[in-house]
């Protein structure tokens, strides 16, 4: 039977999510990859234990994480039931709905029908009475924003979620959604968006600035750009890499000579800072305080421990930030 490390909170900083009362760890664990039915269950257990033993209290999921869709929630549900149930009140569990989850006209999008049914299914898979954060996973212009936000508010009023979140929204749409949720007295506290040295969309579409102005948190996913911002591809494409074995989220044609040269230059800068490229990339996402937490993925417990070294990483100098922009052509 798993017994948590008694010193688990000693090294992890926790920051308030926007102006809300909820605190998140600086580093959170994402279940997008490596927790589906293609993974090894014992490895999943050890990833969760390593994370929690080191103060990572937030586990982030979605209804369709797998493969197969739903399997990440089922696997975490088993871990919660068999090992972590005693620690439920020390954990933040989040899930989402918005992308295709089941066949037919009601298993996708932003309708009340889909979101509330999906949340019920997620809770069943997780074996929980509630999740801490329930997100709408993507903007769905074909559904009135008022309908989608009323579904999030209903999820909170029903006690099946404690807080509402939005994922993959741009700044103007987030502001409209926030106004609706305020009228509904629904505690919307967080935005989840892709953000990395290589992907600065939230700076261009207004989300980052709007979240700051509205007092909403940001949690960043893909901070390592699906592994590009690591030493994984410095010497070619490994046969067991995600590019070769999956190809859904990172394709071989994305690894151009120009991109590889950029990665090598960033790696040299990280080495001068005395850290790995991955640690520098995580530090960059957290550099200005607008991002509450950064989501990491891992296939081995050691990767979690390596990523946690970002907590001891030195602040950037302006010269280093300028160099990163120059390398990336920003």
C-alpha cells in the first residue's frame, strides 16, 4: 500500500490561481500522454506517486485522453481507488469536455447536453463525486457562448465541480465568457492554453493579457513543445520517439534543419545557464508570473524529478531573454 512522503510539500511553491483562493503547485502533472490503455499500469502508478511525493498535487485530465478515449480517467480512477483515496482532499483533479468523445451528434462541442453528460461519465470513470476543475476544452462558435457557460455553472451548482475553467480560448472570447460566468456567480478561475518558447499564441491572441487583467490564472500545456524543447532530437529522430511511434501531435516534417539548428542553439544557452534545455524551457514559461502552473508530461518517474529542478533555476537576465527571442526569430 502506498504511503505518501511526509515531506512532500517542503520544496514545491504553491501560487493562487488568479485572484481566487485556490492554490496550484508551480508544476502540475498532465495525463494527455502515457496514461492510456497503451501504457503500463505500474508505470502510471509510479508517475503519480513520484509526483505527489514531491508536492505535485494537481493531476490534469480530459474525457478523451487515452488512447482509447476515457482510458486515462479510468486508469487514474483505479489508482485513486487502490492507492490515493486517503489523499483525495490533498489533490486537485481536473477534467475537460469539448472535443469528440463519442459517436453521434451529442458527443462533441459545447452544448449543455454534451458537457453535463460528459462530466457524469468522467466522474464515473474516475470514481469521484466531484472534480476540482471542469473545463470547456475548446471554443465552439456553433454553440451560443451563453449555453456553454450555463452548463459550466450548472456543473458547479450541482456540486460535481468546484471551479470552472476554459481551455484553448482566445482573449476576447475568454472576456465574454468571464462576463457571463460572473453574472451566473460561477467561480471561473483558470485558463489552460498551449504556451512555450516555440508557441506564443496566447501573447498574440490576447489571452495572456486578458487573463492578467481579469485576475484569472493560466496553466500552460506543451511547455516543451511535444519534446522538441529537450535534448531528445539534438542528434536525429530516435526510433522510439513520439514522432516515429505516434505522429498525431508531432510529425517528422516539423523537424526541419532550421528547427533543429534553433533547438541546438537553445540547448547551448541552457548549458551556459547550467541546466538542461527542458528546465530552461519550463523556466521561460514561468518567467513573468502570469502563468500559475506549468503542466508536464512524463513516461518515467525520473523525468518528473528532472523537470522539478526548474524550481531551483535562476531567473533570466534580459540578455538571455533577448537571446532566446533572437534564436527563435521573434
